[in-house]
C-alpha cells in the first residue's frame, strides 16, 4: 500500500523504546499532557506513530532553538 507507513500504531512498550527507553509512566504522562495520542483496539493501548514523530520533531525544534 503506497503512502501508508509500515506501522501506524505502536504498542506502549514499543513507544517507550522508540523514545530512547523512557518508562511507561513517562509515556502515559505525555499522553495525559496531550503530547502523544493513545488509541485503544479492544483492551490494547497503542500510541500513534504520527504523534511519536511529531513529538520528536517538536523536541528537535526546541533543542535547535535553544542552541541558536
């Protein structure tokens, strides 16, 4: 399927790993602050890959602005 990433949803443990090994608590704190988007399929929770990428982009922009 062209234009669709391989993985649209990342399980919470995968999101922890993607963000450099942060804790589940940190991921849920980011969800509660609106920094990450969490969706459920049945009883399983996932973080959207789009929100993970956007969050990392915002961190990068802040870091670049701080050094400029």
